[in-house]
């Protein structure tokens, strides 16, 4: 794996390498490439904005951010983002990483699909989010040059990513579609899960046990 792409170094510490091996072992080539693009696109945007952040924590957050979709780490009843965040917390605690850093990584992973919140938090949290939305929906696409985008994609190819990632999402939570209520993943269930109809918050309010 190249150690420097588009001017961004891939962290090479023992902690970073061990986290990468977990993704390689339990993830898929799709998630491997996507997670590295998330790190690189997030770091590139952080560099442009002049943000100070810990590259190792950003990298580990990116590596774990979709691990909650995998058979190894998915739970029967939690949002996949929380599953990934819990896996990262366990990994970091086993390596004696501080509570502050561990919580930062947990937040970055748990909030990476929470539009309107994550981008206003600490740089590591915000940059994971920005890397995700850049890679998945092309948010702020023109803010990185075509040459920069090409360098990242050459190192970590997309290979039909737009269609494949939606089915990877569904495979990760088709057994627990109720966990997608209130977040963007309910869109995936509604489009691809036969017979699924998302709950409506208004129904919860109007059907509550309160008399008025």
C-alpha cells in the first residue's frame, strides 16, 4: 500500500497497522478502498481548512467507520454506526489509548451519518464526516481538484462503488431495519427491502399514551 497519496501520509504506526489488518481481515475490498478514501478525502479537506487534528485517530476512525456492517462486528439490535464505534472503543482500550482520544474516535464513527451535527464537532469527527459525504455523495466535489481526486481513486479504486455501497449498507442492517429509523439509512431500507415502510415520527406522537 502506498504511504503517501496526494500529499497525505498514511499513518504507519503499529496501532494504525493493526487497525488496518482488522479491516482487511473482516471487511471487503469495497470497504477497504472506501475507508481509505474517506481518510484521504477528510484529511485533504482538513488541510485546505487549516485544521489541526491527530492523523492516526482520523485514520483509525475511517478504518472502523463501516466495520459495523460486517458479520464480525454487527449486532442484532444497534445502529451499525454504534457497532463500529463500539468495536473501535474496544480496540483502543485494549491498547491503552486515553479516554479522551477513544471518545473522539467513538463520536467520529457513531456520528458519521448524522448530517447537520457531525460537521460542527471536533476536527477528527468533522473530517470523518466530510470524507464520507465526499466519497459517497460527492459533497463539495469541486473543492478538490480533478488531479487530487484521481490520485486518491487510483490508489483506492471505486470499481462500481455507487451501486455496490448501497447493497453493502442493506446487507449490514437488513436484519434490523428498525435501527435505521430517524437516520438516512431508512432510505436504503425503503428502496431495497421488499415490504419495508419506514416509521413516521408523527405517528409516534399521535399514538402515544398521553391523553392530550
